[in-house]
C-alpha cells in the first residue's frame, strides 16, 4: 500500500507541466520532460533600487526619460564662437544649444574641477524620480548637522513635502534640504551618493564623481561637458524646470509660519531676458559656478561656467555673443 501511494505521488510530479525552482539565487525552469531550461527574459531594464521608505507611496520612481532635445554635446565639431575670449573669465566653460547639442563656445570643456552646489542637480534628478511632489519626507538628524546655506524650519523628525525640499534645494540652494532628501531617499548619505555615481555612469558622465549630495566637499567634481548633459536631463524634468525658473517661493516647512525662499541666481533676480534657470554654486575651491538656461522664442541656450570670478557677468557676455551670431534671438 505504501509503495502504491509513493508511485501515485511520483506520477503526479512527472505529469506537472513545469516546476520552477530557485537555485543559488537564479531561476531554473523544469519542463514536463524534466530537462532544465533557462527562463525567457524580455525587455530587461536596469533600474535603481526603490527609495528607502517602504511605508511611503512612491509616486515617481524609475529611470529618467531621454531628453526631448539633444542628449549630449558634440565636442567633435568646431564651436560657433571660437573668437570669444572673456578677460579674467572662468577656468572652464561651455555654451550649447539644448535642442541640437551644438557647441557655441567652449573653454577646457573636459577639464575636471570642483563644482560646489552644481552637485545638487544630480540630487534633484534622483529626488524627482523617487519622491512624488506631495510625498512627505521625514527630516533626519543629519540634515540639522549640515553647514553652509540652509532653509529654515527643517527640524529633525518633522515631515515636509518633497517639493518643498526641492524648492529649497534649487531656489535657495539649501544644503539641509539636500541632506534630508538623500538620507530619506536611500537610508543614508553614503547610499545616496552611491546612487548619484551610478546615475552619472548610466548617463555616460565620464568626468563626474560625487562624495556628498550638496557639494560642500571639494571632491565633488565634474566638467563643463558633463554638466551640459546633466542640464539637458534636468530641463527635461517638468518639476525641476518649473522650480528652477522661480525668483522666489513661499513654502510651509511642516509647522509654523510659511517661509520665503529667494533664488541665488542673479540672472533671474535681475529679470535678465529669457533666463529660466538653472543652478548656481560657490565654494572657495570651486569659485563661482553656474549652469544658466536662456530661452528666447523657440531657441534655448545652456551656459556652463566653472571657476568664474563673476559667473553672471560672464553668462551675459556669452548670451550677447550668441545673439550676435544668430544662435539666440536678441534681447528685447
């Protein structure tokens, strides 16, 4: 009787269409003939891991879409303004057309330099893909310990909407907002920086390396060519583009009174014709750094400046020359 029951069990197993086993972390599929086969994998896409917040809804996660215009700058072609020389100008820079990637002007475009708060552009890109705009971010104790530029109201333990932190990050260049997004988004600053460097690698940014989410450390480094690509992706993200063009914003940091955030971008403050972003930066090792976007009519020009003494004056000079050669409509 026992032998008969055992035989029935064996027949039932053999008659099964397929058996799926997990062996040493890999899926193995057994067909009805008992032979091992590899499963079919279609449309596999490498994705960054989900945010470190399993109890919070992830409204915006996943890989970044390709930019609507160009996705790289063409350094192999001659620039449109090789004659432009800026006296006492930046250490490195690049001006480019966002739609075509054509280089208008360049100066040591692949020289690797410290980038100060331009680091926050990558933090912003990761944040918009990992946090929905109304998603609450718990302010960690680490955010209260970061120096440099800060936004008020970010007390440890308080919950603040992600887009409030993005506004602090991009408008007033708040280091504590960057730290809060990083620690909540990945569990630690170190893990977030790992994601930043992985995203840089996936975007083909060969000059770029990050060591923190805000740019205080001079070991955050990139080059003008890489930052141009980063700017293309940033301007393709509606949440970033909408925030970065604002001269100020009134925000509520989760408790108490509303705060007024004012832009660090003097092109926006001064209502420079066509200025719509994007990010400023300064530390003593990096000098004044800027990624500026100027749009007039249907034309959009990006200007990256590193190690400048007056980045806003340099950007105005470059935009003026771009208009003179027809790459940008003249200011009205």
